């Protein structure tokens, strides 16, 4: 139920196509559950006055679908004004609302999100998404924590951490990622190769060449692409010296 009460249920798709921001905000405040969620999603396209305030208020809506759509839209808008409100949403009772809050914080890239996101790595429902969010955040302060994740039993969590380490690009992660090229899980090996290519450290060349003998063709393909990307990055760095 809307936290504002009342009822207003127009054609949300039409409002979005017509860029009727006022109509969307009114729907978010007074529509039924479905229309409020749709309005929250649609408002992520707009930065007009009143949008941020309405979406932030919607983070406390009674309906979880409204809350996660509002969080997602705040991430798309990308202003740090939403950070503190999204940090509160990381504690939402619904895991999928917490997930979208984490993703939004990663998109926004506010350094104030680092410590709360690191704490959310303990949340088993959303920790893969949190790892990727830390990658988008790009703060080197996350690197040691993500390296520790590479020891976790869950292959999907390890893979997400590798992807995040590649996005951050800190050379501190290179030894752990080289070791991960020998992981028992094919997804982990593939993501390790991709991350090494993104980081572009020459220490990874020989291990990647050795990984060209991997038993899985799609790992070998990722390794080949990683070697190409790594060489390009090394060439760019040399030219910039």
C-alpha cells in the first residue's frame, strides 16, 4: 500500500513515453502497488526536480517491488545525494531490495559506500552482487577483502570477486588471480583470466600462456582474449611513459 494513501492509476507506459515526470511522481505516490513499482522504474530515466525526493521516499514504501525499483532508479540517476538513503536500504528485510541497493551504490560510486558494502559481503543472499558493486565502486580498499573471497567454497562468489578485482585493476590481486587459473571450477578459471587481462600486469603473461592448455575451450578462448587485452594495456602504458 502507498505510504501516501489515495489512488491514481493512469497508463504508466504512456506517462513514461510522454516524459510526464509529474504524472509518474504522482503515480509513485498514489498508485496501486503495480503502478507504483512501474513508476519507480520509469523515473530512473529522468533527473527533473522532484524525482530524487520521490524515489528516496519510495525506499520506505510498504511494497518491496516499489522499494527495489526505486533503489535501482537511484543508481541509474547516479547522484551521491542518494547514498545515505541507499545505505539504509542495505538493511532492508527483503534480500532482493538489498541486492538492488548494493548495485545502485556501486553505480553511484560514492566512497562512503565502501565500508557498508564490505560488511554486506557477509550477506549470503546478495554477496555476489555486492562483490560486483565493489568492482564498480573501484576503491582499492576493497582489494584485500575480495582476494580473501577467492578462498571461499562457493565458486560463484569467487568468480564475482575475480570480476570485481579486474574492474578495480589493482596489481596487488595478480598473484591470487594467477593461482586461480588452476582452480577446479571452470568459471573461476575463466573469470581469473579475464581479470588478469583487465589489470594488465606482465607477471600474468606466462601463467596465461600456460592456461592456453586448459581442457575447456571456452576457458582457452577467454585466456586468448585476456592475453590480447594484457598486451594492449602494456603497449599503452609503454607509450604513455
